[in-house]
C-alpha cells in the first residue's frame, strides 16, 4: 500500500482499473469471449467468475476446419478449468504505462507493503477512495466528488462514521442518490476515459434483445453520447484495441436507464476489490485490510440489491426481466458477484424473490429466443446452471426458489398435457432446444439447405451440432442435478420428472397427434439428463417391484399389455400384493430414477426412431414418384394433364428437399453415437434386472427356465422387452458400430434366453421381434455385426437350445391370432431360415440340428410348414411373373398399346408395378425356403418320407416342375428377371436335386401317386432342358432318368389298383378325402379317418376337423376290427382279379 501523498488527499485509482460496464442508449452487452476463445476481462486466475464465458466457437468456423471440429469434445468441467487458467489481464491494455514502468511500480508497491505491516486509518481511507473512485476533499478528474460527505467531514470529522462499513454505505448511497438526479448532476460524468476499457468481444450471431433500447440517444449501431459523456465506464458500447465495433443486432442489449448506470458503477467497484487483492496480496491478507475490502464487496452487493428492487428509483414490474440478466448472459460479471448477491439476499425470502424472480424470468425469455443456429443458446443455460449450483451449507437457494414457482410443474388443463408442460413449465423452455426440423426449422435452413452441401461438410456440421447438443444437455443436467441434490426440492423435482413422463404417454402410440405431446428434441434432452443420473446406479439398489408400489409416481395404465399376465391375472395378483402394505419399502431415489429413465426411453428415443424410419420411407416414395414422372414425361408432356403433372413434379421436388433437410437434422439429433451408446448401456442394465427376475442366479442362468413364470415378471409391461428389441433393430440398421460395447454380452444372453423360453411371453410377435434381431445381425444381412452374431451362436445356452426353439416357433407362427397372421408368418419364417443357414455352418449347432432331425415330431411339423410355404410362395411368385410377362408383351406392341384408352394404360402400369413388388417379395421368400429344403434333404431323408409328408412333398415338387418346364413355361419369360430375383436355372437345379436326394422306392411311389401334376412328358421335358442348359452333369441327369422310369412302373400298377378298389364301401373310405383307408383310427368325436390323412391335418391344425375341438395324435385310437375287414376286402378284390 503506497504511503500518504504530500497533500494527504486520497488519490483515485488509475483509469486502467475501470471495468467499463456503463452503457449508452441501446448499448449492447456482449460476451467476454473473443473469437479466438481467450477470455477478455478483469477476472483473476484465482477466481474467474463462474458466470464468465466458455469458449464461443462459431459453427461456421468449425464447419470449415475438420481438425478443429474433432477437437471440440470437451466437457464443461475441463472447459471451466481451462478458463480459470487464462491470463485475466490479457484483455486490458494500459495506454499510459509501459510494461517496464508497470513492473517497477509493482516491485515498489510490494516493497512498501512489506515494510508497512500496519495500515493506518488514513491509508485505509485512501484505499477505500481508490477502490470506490470517490473523493470528499477536492474535485478532480476520474473521481466522484461527494459534497454531502465532504460537508460532514468539514463540520465534525470524528462523527462522520462509526466504522468503515458505515462510511462505505454512506459513500455508495450518496453516489447512487446523485445518479437519480437530473443528467446535469450525473456523478459519473467526471470519470473521463483515460484508459482503454475492457473490450467486450463479439460473439457471432447474438440476435437476442431482452429489452428494446430507448428511442432517446444515439444509434445502437455504434457508440453514442448520453449523460455519461465519454465515460470510461461506457466500454460496452466502445471498441478498442484490435476489436472492431459490432452491431447491436449481434449482441445482447442492456436497457438504458438510471438503474443500469448504478449497476455499472457497483459492479465495477466490486471488481476493483479483486484487482487490489491481486496487486498486493500480502497487504490485502492483513485482517483489517481484508475486512475493509470484504465490507466494500458486501456493501456493493447490498446496494445492487436495492437498485434491483427499485428502492432508489421506481419499483420494476415483476413481469419485467431483471436488469442484471444481460450482464449474466454476457458473462462479464466479476468473480463471486452472483454468489455474493445470493448469499446476502437469500435469508430474506421476499427480498430474494424480488431480486431473483425477474432474473429467472429474464433467463426464460432469453432461452426462448435461442436456437442451435448460433451459440447463443449456451448463455441462458450456463447462467441458470451456475445459479442452481450456488449453495450455502446443504441448501441451494435458487433451486428452492425455482421449485416454488407456480409454473414449476403446472397441472394438466387439456388433452395436450405433454405439449402444455413443455410450453408452460419453467424448465420447459430450457429443455426445448432442439436440432430437429419439426421443432426448430432454423437449424436445417442454415446448415443443410445450401446448394453446395457435401457429405464432408455435412459430417463436420453434424459433429459440431452434436457438440452443441452435448454442451446444452450438460448444463440441463447441472440444473436438474442440483435441484435433486437440494434436499427440500428433491421430491418436487421427482414429481416434475414423473409429470413429464405421465403427460407424454401418448408419444408411445403408433399414431399420435404431435400437437398434444412434447417434441422429440425436448424428450431426448430429458432422456440425456436421466441417462446421466442413472449412470452410476447399482442394480442391487433398484426395487423391481416399484411399478407395482402404491406410491409409484409413474402412471402405468392397468390396460397396458403385460408380458405374460392377462388383465384378470394382473388384477388378482395386484390385489394380493397390496393386501399387506408392509411388503413395500419406501421408494428410494435410485429406484425412482431408474424407472423414470426406462419409461422416458419408451417415450423419447423410440418414437424418434419410428419417425426417422417413416421419414426415410417417405423420401423413398417421393424419389420413386419423381423418377416415374420424369421417365414418363414423353407420354404426358403433350397431353391435357401436362400442367398438372409439372405442378405435381414441382411439389414433389420441394417436399423432397424439405424431407432431406429434416433427415439431416434428425441424423444430428438421433444418430449421435454417444446418445445411442448410453441407451444401449442402460438397456443392458434393464436386461440384467429382468433376467434376475426370471432366474435369481443370473449371470449363472440355467436353461430351460422354471416352467412356472414368476408373477412379478409376468406382470411387467410388454414394452420393457419390446423396446430393447426395437432399439436394437434400429441401431443395427443405422449405427451398427454402437454394438461394439462390453454390455453386448448381456444383450446376447437376453435374446437367447427369451427366444428359447417362449412360454414366458404371451405375444408371439414379441418373440418374432427378438428373432428379427438375430436375423438383422446375421453377417449375410449386416456384415458389420458379425462379431455380435458370433457371440450369439457361440453362447453356451444357444448351442443346445436355440435350434429347437426356432424350429418350434417356425411352426407355432402358423396361428398367431392376428388378422394378418397368414402374411406375417412368411416374413418370420424367412428370418428363421436365414438364421438356420448360418447356424448350420457352426459345428456345435450342426450336431443339434442332427439330433432334432432324428427326434421326430417337432421336425416333422417343421417340414410340413416348409412344404406349405414353398407351395404357396412359388405359386404366387410364378403367377405374378406371368402377369408381368403379359403386360410387358402388350407394351412391346406399341401400336396396340397406343390404341388402349389412357386410363386403361395407367391401370395396366399400376398393376405391373404391384406385380413387380409382389414378385420380388415372394420370390425372395420362396428362394430361401427351397434352399432350406435343399440343405435338409441332403442331410436327412427319413422324415420327408413319412406317410403324412411324402405324398405332399412329391406333389409340391411336381407342380413346380410343371410351372418351370410345362407347356406354359414361356409365360414366365420376363425382361430383366434378375430384377425380381428370378433364377429359373438355379431353381430347376435345386428342385431336381431334392428329387435325387430323396430317391427311393417310397418317394417314387409318392411321385407316382400325384395325379394332378406328374406326367411322363413332364419329366422328359425336364431332362431335355437340363441337358440343353447344362444345368446338371450327365451322371446326375442319368440318375434323374432312372428315377422317372421307376415312377412310370409304379404309375402303371396304380392305374390297375384304382380300378380294383373303385367300388369300396363308404365305411372303408376316408370321409375327408374319399379314398380307401388302410389304417383307420377313431377320433374323440366318434368319426373314423385314415391315420395318414388325420396326421397330415394335425400338422397344420391341432383340432378335430369335424368340430374344431383340440386334438392331438395321442387322442387317436386304432380300429383293428375295421382295419382287418378293409384288408380282407382288398385281398378278396385282388384274388378276384387274379381269377
């Protein structure tokens, strides 16, 4: 501390110490961050304000530099740490003192401070005047002269103040009182700009204007002159150094009024205390000096509180944003300023509300104007996050205030409760920041609508926007986390979180009105926060019975479909469970947070995935429409419909651009690997919880599971498992690299356990969805998931259990109970066949296949379904090819085609498109089924030759040979057959292979018994085509010829036999097929049928064909007496023929 001057007059501080916060008319306040990311301000490295800015990286800059965009992934903590290490004086440039002079003065000051360990009262007064920039002895430039204090000192110096705190209060009150007078008596006019003020760096694209600048005074486009004159405190409107002036439209705007002048002065004086402490740390650490500086700080804050309440001017409306908000958004408040303001005011509830409610209101208004089209969004978020972090003891005063707001968690007033809570709740505006085009069109319009958008630019921009999202969500997490940490607000926070979930249950519906629910961006932001909260939850602390708890915050509808339990079973079990309330312990935070996160996944990421897939489908349809219109332009350009078609083409192209832009935005928001990985990790935890419910020994799970399904598992909502499957299907298709996570092992176990435990899940379509996950991860479908599929096929539980389970499900989907079951089963069976082909290559599974082949009934039912499917699919696909051939032939004859009416032409073209789609689909399914037949018949033959299967298999093969090689085979000739997946040579080769692989006397008889399709001419034509096309070797062709000769011999015998038995009595004939029975059996209904015929029926439907009652093979009883009579009659007929 320098000694007293000669005149004993307290000297004003150097002008370079000015913080420069005073504002001209419409003066915009900006972020203290330069475009280089260096902080400009007077904060110290020991304590940069928590309300000082983080680096302001413009998105445009990042999109130009890939390397820079890749280095942006820094969390908030590291960002704050790096900011705390910035040279705090880097933005201050003293224009009067050279660096060497500055060093000499600092060394001199330190020496003087060391030699004067005791501070006299005069020195303390000098320090006080220096910090507050006042004087009561004489008027001078750069100080505020205090006439009232000067008069008191002249009258009776000893009675002016009781202590320094009292004097500081008098000084500040007089300065502020002087400010309230007319501009002529402005106390700040004497503070001339003798130094370069702190440069307020421009942050690009700040379009937010909290309060419109006054119409009085200069233009907001540049510095203006007001009653403040050329004050050094007007730095926010000035440009200095290398910083260029920037438009007010690019900055936050501070209202011009007396209150802002007072605030500027008080904020600057508060900051001067810190500057003194940094200049002379040893001296300032002395108790009396420290106390003095502390008093200056607290008095500055106390008077700021008075200004903000309007105590010195006019009280402001509670609906007006606080004058302090722009300063907070600019992030150039001194270190500790806001914390001190909270500390001093929070114990007086009304005062605290008067000051901080307008601040919260202002931040809400600010964030509502923000978007991800610039980095404005981060300032309101960071300001609120840091307010919520302020605590004294265990209390977070701002958190308590926030949750006391009437609109903290508003009650639902309409059916659109989801959208209501987003729009009305206090945090709703902060969580509403979104990159999705449906939520905010600005992002797509700015970054994804240019004509020269390349894939590389899109990738860089996407990464940058994802970093924006991560930054915003990090602050949202801080806000909600601090409210949860605050004991008195935790319950209110959980109520709000539960309300967000409960009010948005309609988002899970396949068709929902988007105006009634929260937006995708809002829900994904909320999900991200919950994921962070759930990340460290230990599964042992989660109560799986929570959703059945009487105090469960989540509204799970009783009508929600359950995994196994019916509505009645659920009702009965819940009644038993709630009889004794002592069974339930109070829900703990880990449990509530876990289930909130689970239900939020159901309402956020999965609806977003469905929307993404629907959008892709719409883009494909529009592309197809545009291509069709372009390709057919020659046909309609001269027609009366030309203008209509051109308008339609224009509309389609416009809509297509819009959808592509929306998809690019969705890629940013949804295909974020970090988000998807966290979701996968959470679902892995959910899987562990569910598996523990079905087998407490997990991970040492044993199969098969207990046949008695645990009631707690049976009563779980079905979407707990369905969501996992649906999420996996999305990830595999659009972001397969996410599956390379350690948690994948649990997912594999989960899939194997429930596919092999179909009795645990009532809905067959849920099992089908799990099977589909195995299908899409098959390397033949998605090569990038080979590792995942290998984990599945080598899983210890899958080796013995998976093949039999899939084979059983293949047959069970014949009857699902749905109206679409007939068509659904083909897709499901296609998935299973593809999986079987891969498992067949695995040695462990190959052995299981062979065991199943030889075990009997399960495999027989499987073969029967293969025959059914092959028959239908080949028939439908070949028929559609015939229709395609017919239209193509018509179109080739241009003269004839042109003579057709235009509506008939369009109808035929429409039918052609439909047939092409059907043919592609059915041929793909049929090809897979035939290939499975080809593989199986090569390995095992006996099951295919059973009486109930052999004749049907032979009939199916004969019919398809007739289609391929019969008289009408030319109708299958189409243009570009590969377009439909039609390979007639390969199909004929596989079908004839099946004949040769099953070649034996029994199969030859089955072929001969088929009177519908078999003929000698057919087989001769097949042999001819195979020779001509070189489909088979001569040896194989010769074998096929020998088989046909054996068949012909049997046909000759059959013709004689049919004549002999044509007059059989009715009691000897099967009532369904009207053929002679050889092994009659009696059904429970009393009807008698031939065993082979009823067994064939049971393979398709386990019911009595006469009354539809359940029927199994074990219920059939032989009728030996009738059988003997039939055979005796047959012997009699044969002997009669011989005679």
